[in-house]
């Protein structure tokens, strides 16, 4: 499973990309708005750090303007993936942009029929929001399983990008459900590798090593 980092924070992106474990980045208008940098400059800077797909979301609500914004964003860098919302206007824009070979991430997906339409519109990625469904008392992970089932039935090559990830269990379940990508907030990414038993075990190894006087 590919791992994307779900943030627009350049410091975090630099630090986490340095692990060699990050395949791409997703941003959204809320994340970008928190950075106090012009959006186009922000996306350009992320692309300069990360060698992989970088999702940049349009903010227009009508297809024609979404397409124009998408073309502008796609022209910034070959790794830009244009993000459009899962509305009928977004699907129209997705179809038009895909026809121009521009990669599109259809976001704000909350149902399997929506995901089916995004695949038919030629989306490179579909972003089901697992955590926001859970927040409402639904089973967000079931949506990933349903989409996997539908896409496999028809051999759609749209990649399932599990989004709105809240904790490491979501990442594990998304991998088990066959998501192609999981986009993870920095805090949850760090929780993936941190384990208190690792810290305790390492401390006792180092203590014993120190006492022994051995060297490498
Ligand atoms: C996806 O691309 C979105 O940026 C993101 O996952 C939204 O997650 P949230 O529900 O934590 O805002």
C-alpha cells in the first residue's frame, strides 16, 4: 500500500519525506488555508520536496471553472493531481480533465455509488472519507471494502485512496481491505512506528551494551 501524507505543512512534509516512506501528499482547502502561503506557491514548494503525486484541490463549484483551475494547477508540475469534489459538476470536470490526461483525485466520497461514478469519469484516485463516516456512526471501512469489490468486478484502474484517517487501526484496516493508498496525518504516521515496548526493549539493550564495554 502506498502512503501519502495528509498535510500542507512544509516542515512536516520535509521531515516525514526524509524517512523514505512517503509516496505522495494530499492537501485540501482547509489544510492549505492554515499555512498563510499563496496556494500556487505552496503546491510548487511541496512538489519541490516530494517526488510523487501531490493532490491540489480546486475551489470552484462549476465544471467549467473547475476545469480551468485544474488546468492551471496541473501546469505547475507533472506530479500535481487535481482534486475535485464528488458533485455532478466535479464528475463533469473529472471527465474533461481525464480526457486531457490530467490525473484527478475525486474527493469527499461517502458512498459506493459515488465511487462507481468517479471511476466511470476516469478518476486516477477516489478518496473515501473513512473517519468522517465513523464520526457519524457509520462504518467507514465498509465503504473501502465495497469500493474494492466494485472496482475489482469491473477492473477499474481508479486507485482507492483511503482518507480522513484518524488512527493506526484505520491504516491497518485500509490495508486489509485492499486500499491502494492511505493518506495519513503526520501525527498518525508517527503513531505507526512508535511502540512503547520498542522503547523499553531498546533501552535495556543499550544499558546491557554500555555495561559490557563492547564496541562495533
Ligand atoms: C483527504 O484528502 C483529506 O484531506 C482528508 O483526509 C480529510 O480528513 P479529515 O476528515 O481529517 O479532515
